[in-house]
């Protein structure tokens, strides 16, 4: 099983002004999705998503990117460089997908309800 991983950036919390800078990002609301190369009976790829919020460090004013010029790659780089445990996220998502493919528990209707 091979999974691919993708970030989704949902929101950016900013300080309107900070140290003479405008719209300074301090918090990232993110989603991290793993998609398997295996598919279910309907042909849909198995996938799982974790969501969270990550605080980012105060920017260096001499190396500041204006909010309007930020790209998703910039913000993903901040997440990858933060103290967020990306390897742990991947392991968690891999386990979730593994349990979707081969469940270790299922819920069945009581026999008298069928």
C-alpha cells in the first residue's frame, strides 16, 4: 500500500499589525490527507484526514512575505519546519487507512432487527 499526502490550508489567523508589519500570520488551520493507491469495491480510493491548528514563529522583518503574496507552498513550508510531528501524522493516517481496508472491528445490526 502506498499513500500520498496533501495539505489543505483552511484559514490563517493574522495580527493586523505587528512590529510595523501588516497581516502577520501567527496560526495556521490545516488539514492533512492521505490517499491510498488501493480502492474500495466502488472504485473509490481509501483516504483519511487529520485536522489541526499550528502556531508559527514570529517572522523576521527583513525576510517578511506580505500576506497577499503568500502561496500555499510558503505556508506548507512553515508547517513542515514547525514542531508539528509530520511523521506522526503520516503514521496515524496510514493506520486509519489500513483499518478502513482491513477493519479489526465492525458494527452489525442485532439479528432480531434484520
